C-alpha cells in the first residue's frame, strides 16, 4: 500500500470510491468545483493505493479565514473514505497525518477545521489531535407561526458584488474568526455551485443586508428552507421583516420549517427565539486542529453559518 498525492485523472477513481462507500454518486462537475476550481486555486488531496486500486482518500477544500483582520489559508475537512475491504488498517489516520504535514509545509495552511459526523468525530478527537470548538443545534421555526408579508425593499440577487463583501465584513467585524466571504468566494459558493441551487435576497433600503436560501424535502413531507447565510445587523425589526417576506415567498402550505445556525451568544439568537425559532436536531459537531493559533479554537471568536458546511 502506498500514499500518493492526487494527479490529473485520479478523480475518476475517486468518484467510483465515493459511490462505493456512500452509496450515491458524486457528480464530476461538483468534484472539480469543490476541489480544483475553488477561489484559493489550491488543492490538498491524499490517496492510498494498493497497486492500481484506490483504497483510501482524504481531501480538504482550501478556505480563507479572516482571523483578527488578517487572512489565513486553512482547509475545510471534507471527504474521508476507506474502501470497505480495507477497514481497520489505520488508513484514515495515515492519510490524515500525511495530508496535514503537506498543508503546513507546502501550502502554508494554518488549520484544518470542519464538522465531523457521529461516525468520525471520535476518531478526529482521539487520533488526529482535533479539538472541539462547540456543538451546533439547528434552530428551526414552523413556517405557519410567521405572518406572511412581502416587503418591497427585498429583491432577488443573481450575482454578488463588492457591496455584499463589504456588508459582511462590516456587520460581523466583532467576530475575530470567520470565513472570508469575498466577492469571489460568494459567487463561487452560491452562484457557480453545480449541484445546489440557491435563492439570494438583498435589502437595499434602511437596514442593508442579504440572505442566501436553499430548499430541501424529506421523503413524504413538506419542503424545508435552510437559511444558509444571514447577513443583517442584529435588530429585531429587520429580522421580522425578512422572515415575514420569506413566509410569503415560501408559504406554510408548501413549506414546513425554516432552519438556521446562529451562535448562541450572538444577539440575533434571541431575536430568532422571539420570533418562534428554537434549538433542536440535528446537532452538529464543530472542531479544529490548529497549526498556528489558539484564537481559532474558541467558539466565542467564531461567526459561523450553515453555508460554512459543505452539507448545505
């Protein structure tokens, strides 16, 4: 068995292994978008081979963090896979240590972070020296409890501009750690995504800001709406206006719930509670292995949203 770096064409075997491990296909367009065509113009992928057979894979998606006003290149931990015939051989740990070494020494990355699931969380903490930042409950609200009322000041956006980048920087400048939502990043993440479709609304009158929305549906149930980005100043008035507008666009007859992540100590959390949101399932692990700074290990320093996770 041998660990090698990704080379062009290996993606064909990677997507085959993905379908074998997870029981569903990964479109090649998504793989290229996420791992090769990201705004950082870097990729960090380690593969374990048994001769010509791909038996293990670990990749991170390069992401710029804004840490105390300075940009740091980091990696969002993503697809970890071991061929079912080769489990129990420590392949994941071997790939991880090889990948993390390259992240530090070759790519100059300062941390790897992400959202381990229930199956992988213990391994990340016990074997890979990760630290828990926090656990994140889903905040949800029944659409039926929100009064539907359209606002003339909210309109659909088809492309992000520097104005949206500046808004996000200004509104969340009290958080010392957050994903750098540059214009390029926002367009890559939400406009150019080959697999998911998002609706983007902005408010340009009064309290300026924007939201990014993604709908999904569980089998046999009404649709739900994930608020994957919420970029508004923390006052109840604009929160109410935007949610009422969403209730008019995504009515209770068709939509069951609105969902969002909001850090517990953020003032917006209380505004959403007042309007009918409450914490529930799923609860998501949020962890990190920092190569440089303890600043990124504290939950109090982070502004995070659903859109920071590749799941949404």
